[in-house]
C-alpha cells in the first residue's frame, strides 16, 4: 500500500468505474491536497481541457481494492502505474537489504 501525502499526483475518475472501464476515456490528473486517511483524500484536479476542479472525500483505491464496490458512478482516484511500479521496486530493494 502506498501512503497518500499532500502533493502526490493521482488519477481521478469523476464518473467512477464506468469511466475507468471505457477505453476511450482517460482519467483526470489530480493532486492530493488533504489526507483524511490511507483511503480517503481531497483533490485539486484538471480535466482534459485543463479546467480546474476540486473534489472532497474521494476514495483512494489501493492495489487489490475493488473500484466498483460503491457503484459504477462513484468517483474515486488511484495511483498511476508508474507509482505502483516504483513502490514495488522500493519494497524489493528494502527486502534485499
């Protein structure tokens, strides 16, 4: 699990799993601006046209979580694949040491 912190970049799905499951739609870029806990954050985001938006109390889906648990339209955010890869690499280096 990656611990969220202020300033981290996440992918934001304002339309929930319906957006995530549509290959023609990309997630929005968002910054974590407040951390409630490991799975709940506030975001400042940008849509495909660069328009600013904000979202409060957004579920942060961690690896292995079910994004559709709260329904197909429930918004959520997730870590980018690069971040997941970096976390795994850091974990394996830590175990080797």
